[in-house]
């Protein structure tokens, strides 16, 4: 016998599970039955190319066997089985990337406890009801003297030893805790199998009871099939209840939340397939694992592979469910799949149907649909928007799904978002473009000098608070033939031809002052000009049209890219009292060093107003102090400070 220690994460998981999921501990049965069903799936698939593995025992099944005397519950299958090495690996570690990362980053256990519901706990959940678990198994490809016996009390370690075992498959024996006696009762087990595992494609057998009243008496010889035993997706939609769909989601997709929405459809004809796809209600742990795809592939009801990469683009990696193809060959491998034209066509159909379904939700007047779409956008909106950049074919659909905050959606204390279609509907006739500003927060966007002219005019501005969205929208360029314009870039559309003339006129008298500003800022700005779009602010910094914004620049730097700092243009509001006064001071040949400080302060406050960081915050503070001292009276202030 060999002793092994559980991987640290397994120990943590066991701890967490026992403390946080205790009230739902009945789900252990669903987890073990799902594992048994998966083992049958795997054997059926492997046997396609190696039929000898079935060795006469080709009726794959799951058995659930309570023993009231011994206080044990057995879950048994004649599926693929485990070798000793597999048992050590699969029943001693956690493979799922998201789960492992989550557990490694665990801080406060109490806080994390309610997070545990976000991922499957699988086999280990059985330790909620059992104080000792024995697994005996033999791999379909191993000889009868190469079986394995695995045993653990869930206390940090487990043992394995080689045994001989005539039957292929796995027997899991749970030695139930004293307070888990419920799970020995036939009616209870039947209820749980119906509730969680009805759809499982293999028969699940329970021993038959003499009568309902006398549920404890078991006629062992006559097992009875409890589940419907038909793959859920093969049944007509109108015969499947929400509960059955949700049970399938939790059980077959190993999810713990309630799905936000589902889509079940069949495509007939050239490419026949059925899909049952769910959008999770919460972000799955592995959302940022870009390699992950949540769809399992079946071919004519036979399970072929999980996590099938070729069925979905990266930006739909959060979907969960199954695709059952009628046209693919049964012996497909991952490599073959990539080259199959059939798969590319299937994927195209699938993506289109999923996006159309989401669009339908988004435009539905039904409150439940609306709420579902809002939840989906909150969890997966940013991931979906990646598609605008990567999936040119569905760019239009995806741009209609994108939601952003805007001056309209957050006006008057509202917290909503808007889609581009609704934005366009609200555009007044004279507004030709869609406007956006990029800022660190909604508040910063609202206060940004770039938007004030637009708001005064009653034109809506999109508030992009995620720099990724600037990159996404940059790929969109236009929507519904309306150009999408960053208000912090280039010349403003707000300036009419008349205004432009007036500005040109004014610029003549300002040219000396503007030249001085440029020189005073020592090459920090590429140019100084008069603004047409400012109302309340004295000045703003604008990027040239083709440049990236400072926010995106900053983000790219954080990601390790070398981005040269782009100089911006300082635009002055010639109607602002401060600018007028400064210009007059300059004309009068006033105190030049102080004037330079004023201009530096102006530039810095323009940066602060748009929520950007100052390169020289200390210099700014010093200049503001000097300014205050000049206004309040420097000598007195200094003396007062020294006295205290
Ligand atoms: P999951 O099923 O989500 O991968 P589990 O902890 O439930 O996680 O199971 C871990 C692994 O142990 C499975 O992926 C499978 O490889 C193996 N396993 C569990 N139960 C069985 C079984 N009845 N037959 C064969 N292998 C099994």
C-alpha cells in the first residue's frame, strides 16, 4: 500500500466545501453519477476504434446501491475505469486551471466560502456525506490483476494499492457519516436521481423496493431503471422544463449557478446538428483562460470530446453546453477537427445563432429578458466586445450588442448603459457623428473639458471607462454609417464655419501669447491654438486625430509595450476670463517667470480635469502653493506656519 498526500489545493477545497456547501450536500450524488456517466462516455468513444475493450459487457450503466446495515452507499459504473496512476492523479489533485488559481489566491477563508459555488467540486464533494471513501477500479485496457484500490478519510492523505478485479469500471463506496442516513433511503435516492440526473444517457439503476411504504426492504435481484435515460437535447423543446434544463446545466456542464439564458436548437439539411448552449449567470472561474471553450462535442449521441476548441471563437469562451453533430465522422480527433470543413460551417452557424439569440434578448421588451441581457453584459460584455476586433464577419451583430455608459444613460443619477442603435435614434438631425470620451471613471468623463461643449449642445457622448473599449471602438470606426469620433482628438465638430472665422480673427491678436505658451511649456505640447468647443474650461489638451489617447498609451505601457509619448495640442478658450487676463498680462510684458508658472498650472489642471496623471505632481503642488501665497499673502502665511 502506498500513502499519498493530497495536493494543497485539494485540502483547501475539502475544508471550504465542508464549511460552505453543507446545506446542499445532496449534490454529491449528482457529481458521482456525472463522473460515472462520463466514464461510460469515454469507454463508448474509445471502443469505436478498440471494440475489444467492451469484452462482451456492452450495456453501459450506472448503479446506485444503498446498504442500510453497513451504512454504505455505492455508486458503480462499467465505464472506462482508472489505472493506479490515474487514480493518484485524478483523485489527488485538481486539474481545472481556474479552480487552482482561485484556491492559490485564497485570502480570507470566510469571505471565500460563498465563492465556492462558482466552480464544480466534483468527486471531493462526497466527503460532505462520507467519512471514508473507497474507490475500486479497473481500467478497460488493464488486465484483471491490475486494478486499484484507493482509500481516504478526507484528512489530507489517501492510500492506493494494486488489487485484482474481474469487472471493468469503477465502484465508489461511501461510508456515510452518522448524520447522512437519509442517503440510504430508496425514495430519497430516487428523488435525487430524478432531480439531478434524469437526462443522463445511460440507465441509472436502483434496487427495486417491495412497496413504497416498505422502502427499506430491498429486492436486490431486480434493479430498476430510475432515470428517463435519454439525452436531454434529443427531446422536443416543449417537453423539457426549466428545472430539467438547469439540472442538465449544473450536472453535465459542471456549473453551480443558474444560467442567465439558454439556446436549444437543431439545424437540418446540409449541416445537421443540435446544440444546447447556456450563458452562465456568473463569471466562470476560468473566464480568463483564453484556451478554454465550454462546449462538449457529440457525434450522433456519442460523446467525442469536451472543451472543444474548434466550435467557438475565443470571445464566446464563456458559453457552456453541447453540440451534437450528425455529419462528423465518429473517430474525429482534435487535429482532424481543425481541418474539417464541416466544423467550420457548424461553427459559423452556431456563432450566428448565439449572437442572434443575444440580440433578441437585448431588444426584447420582456422584463426577464432585459434583466438577463443586463446580467450577461455585466459579466461578459467586455469579452464579447473582443469579437468586434477579431470577428469581422460578425462585427455588425457584435457592435449592436455592445453597451456603453453615456451622458444620456448616466444622467440624473441613472446608472444604465446604452447600445449604439439607441444612441443613433436619439441623435438630433444636425449631429453627424457618434462621440466618445475615454476617462478613468464616469465622474472623470462627466467633468472632462472635452465633453462640456457637447453636453451644452445636448449631444450625447459615450463614456468609455475601460481603455480596452477605446481599442475596440477604434476597430469599429463607424456605426450605421456614422463616424465614431473621440472628442479628445482633433478639431471639434462643434465649431461652425462662422465660429471658425471668428476664431481665426481672434487668433491674430493671440498669436504672440500662444507662441509664448508653447515656448513656456518647453516643447511639452506640439502646438497651441484657440479652441472652438470649450465653454467653462480655460483650456484642454487634444490629441491629433490619428494618435492614441493617453489612457490607451498608459494601458499599453502597463502591458509591456514601448509606446512613445505623444505630444498633444493645447487649446485655449479665448472667451475665458483667465485666458483673457493672461493674454493681457503677456501683452503688457508682465512678470514673465510668474506667467510661465501660470501656464504650467493651466496645462496641469487640464490634465487633472480629464483624469490623467501628472508627470511632475510635486512641481504642480509647488506652483499652486506659490500662487496661493501670492493671493493670500505669502509672507504672512509663512510666518503663521512657522509660529504653529
Ligand atoms: P471532474 O469530473 O470535474 O473532472 P472530479 O473531481 O469529479 O472532477 O473527478 C476527477 C477525475 O477523476 C475525472 O475527471 C476522471 O478522470 C476521474 N474519475 C472520477 N470518477 C470516475 C469514474 N467513475 N470512472 C473513471 N474515472 C473517474
